[in-house]
């Protein structure tokens, strides 16, 4: 069954979307997609679930994409390299490390469809906590992120710049879901998180137990000097109802696929990402920041040729 341009546009029109979806010479209806995301209270999972629905409609897939909850970026890249998933969300710092062979397993055949939303680094503490800096985490009960997550990579880097290591803390390796539960139950003094703004789990926590985010102004310059992939950002107080705006870091996110993915499939997945943006924003406001011009900024991870074809025909860049 051939997926024609006209048929794809009809499907997207029924969804209330407007976009130029590429013609595909080969049938894509039988394609099975597995999408590696993150914790179920994070932006990766919300966005991946919404994208899965959009891809099923646009490609007329016979089987809905499987959206897989994971520990995050590092695990996702491992799953992609092992052929166990077809699309993976990842922080760009983690993807760059793996591409350079700095991470476990060495370089992989990664290609990017798009830069998507940016992840903002959160160091969450109860509002009444006396902790105000990273150095103040010494001896505290702190989740440094789940093993296999990009959060874990960031936490270790930030702690090192602050002169700490996990051994200086009562460290735990929890994902976003368990971190939120543990803090709500009074079993954590702080947790690291890197996710889109706002992150559902942090929002829900703030509604039930007042929180703060640590301001990282005292380490920003040192972190950026050592790790240029991170950029400075300010989190508005209104984001989580915190007392004041907070200065922290952000890192770009990318959608990754195997280099061996067909150009037609990669092009159609990319086109649908932008066609479905309004629908994606209903799942998470982070989708509002996805933009065709910034989407090509996936370096050092190269764009997939199919994605390049989409941007070229869309006159982007």
C-alpha cells in the first residue's frame, strides 16, 4: 500500500495540520516504530507519546508506534545502537560524547532528525531547605539521576565543578518519577533533573509541596568554560511558582535515528514533527520552541540525509 503525498496530506488535514509531507516511493504503512523517551513524568515521554500518534496518522501505520519509557539519553542511545529502537530522544551533550567515543560502547552510527526543545538543568530542593548552592549539598540526601540518563552525566559534571563527588553526598540514583515521590515523602533533600520547561513531575511536586531551584550563578562560568555544550538560561519564577527567577544551564535536545534508516522514512518523520507542532504543544508547552530554522543545529551529530532533504525542500538554513 503506497503512501502518496496526497494521501498523507489528507490524513494530516483530518488532524487539523498543515504541512508539506514528502512523497514516498515505497510503502511505509507497514513500518513499525519504537521510540525511546524517558521517565513518564518528563517531557521526552509526553512529546514522544504525542509524536507517536502523529506519525501513526501521517504514515497510516498499521501498528501504533511503541513509546518506551527509559532512564534517558544514555540508555536511549544504547538501545538505538543495538537496533532495539528506531527513534531516540537525547541530550546533545550525551550524543556528542557517544559519537566521539567518550561514552560506553564507543562511537555509534547516529544521525539526527532535528534539534527539538532545550533541556533546562534543575536542582530541586524543598522551599524551606537551608541549601542554597551546589557546595551546600555536601552530606545531603541527593538524587543524582538514574544510571543511564543524561541527568546523571550533568549531575556528575556540576558536582565536580563545585568540588564535590557523589561520595560526598548521600547519593541515590533515581529517575524523575522516583525523585518526585521521594522528595514529596520527605526522603530527599535535593534532586538533579534536566528537562523541558515546565516538566510535569516538577510542576506536580510544586503543587503539593513548595520547592525552590538552586541558582547556579556561582558555577556557571566554570561549567561553561569546561563544557561549552551548555548555555546559560534564566528560569522565570512563574514556571513553578518559585520565589525568584533562577540562573541555570540548558542543553539542546535532538531526535536521533540510525544512519541506516531510509531517506523516505526519515524525511516523513521530520516533516510530521513540524506539521504536528500544535498538537504536540497540547501535550507539552516545550513543543512550542521547536522551530525549523533552529532544528538544523544538531552539530556535532550529523543530520540524516532524509532530514536534510526535508529542510532543503522547505528552504530552511
